[in-house]
C-alpha cells in the first residue's frame, strides 16, 4: 500500500498523498464484467492487483467494463491503469458510478474531452466523491467525427482499476478515523472534508446539522407541512406528521385525509347523528346534519328531541 500511495502522490496535493495511505482498494478481487473478451484477457484481470496483465476486449464501436463492489460503497477516487499500446483506443472514455448495471441509472464521474495520445496520463487519477455499487468504464465511437488521435474503434485495455475509499462507510479523515456527521444519509460523507453527500430527511447544510425551517420537512426540506394541522404549517421535520391534532374535518398523521362519511370534528372522532334527515350524514367539520332532521328531532345536529302535543309534531 505504501508504494501505491507514492504513485498516487504524483501531481496530487500533499493532503491527498497522506490520506491515500489509509484508503483501501474496494475493487480488488471483486466480480467484473466486460462487453466482449479478446482471447483469455477476461474482465477480472483488471481487479487482480497486478498491472502486468490486462482485461482486453475486441475493437468495436462501443466498449464497456464494470466492477461490482459488493454493495453500495462510498468512493473517494478511482485510478485507471490503461494498457500502454494504442492509446488512441482509450481517448474519450467515461467513468460512471451506479447502483445498477446500467450506467444511465448512475452519475457521470468523469468524461475525457481533452486528452491526446501525448497527454493522457497512465495511470489516470479521478476524483469521484459519490457512492454506488458499480463502477462502470465506457467508451464509444458512435458519433464521428473525432479528433485526430482517436481511433475509428474503441476497446477495453485495462490493466488495473482501483477504487479507493475508507474501508468502512461512516468515516473520513487522514486515517479514516473520524466519524461522519450523524445526519448524513446512510452515513456517507466526503472522505477528506467530512461533508455529507446527502442528508437524512429533516436536515440540510453541508454537514446536515441544521433542521428544516418551520413549515418544511423531508428530503432537502423540500416539502410543506399540511395547512390542516391543528397548528397549520407546523409539523415534524422528519416525517411531516402534525404536532398535535388535526383541524376539524381532517385526520391522519399528516392531517391530509378528509373525515369518512358519518364522522366529523377534530381527528374525525365524532359520529354524525342517526337522526339526521339522511341518517349518519353530516358536515365533516361542524357535524351539522344535511337534509334536516328526522321526525321528532331538532337542532343543527338533530340531537334535541321534540315534545309532542295532541300527537301533532
């Protein structure tokens, strides 16, 4: 690992050189796949820890290789060791991080738009502060014309792909010894700065240490609390549940459900009168009967019995 750290220090800041020594190659000996295989140069040769043998594909219009990290992982940086022959085949390559085998479901970590045969470094060191299950290498020659150094076809020529981060999620710093902030989504944070890659619902800020403002909740504090809470617009910043009861006529944790027929009032806990003109049907907020009262009853909720004289209503 020490020798690898010295290699990665080339052209990098001193901070990164010190940090790399604590990082682990998450791709080492993990399952790998490529879109085609030339002879016996299989995809796994790019994650065997030895740069002297390479994964190689046939030359075609598109080429793709990926490694399965064995689960969703935090990633700090990726190191690509290309084969040192015909570098024009590798110009224009991209690296994606995804939770599925489809690169389009993930995020683009890097796309080469500037390298030439003379300037492409080997290895290529790529900062990639994302998290995902698959690291996908992709190239194509499907939209000509291309710059002069580009070949007409592309292929896989990967002697090693190294994916580095702290050995366990939830840590950052020079020796991966500092805890990520407690409100980072899934415990993931930037391996150097400790800033969260995303926040748990109910929190915002680089370190997710600020609760949502009053009236907001959820991921990125992007949802509005219900105006039918007992205290309109006030709710739990994580779940959106109202703090207290609902306004009359509403029920549910977020007070967004109207009372069912036959119920009314705060949290829909009261029953409409069976003496309503339409038994059990009333205004869901006030409980006032719809259609008047049945014979023998009076009042807005038909809860008062009439007195009869000479058998006349």
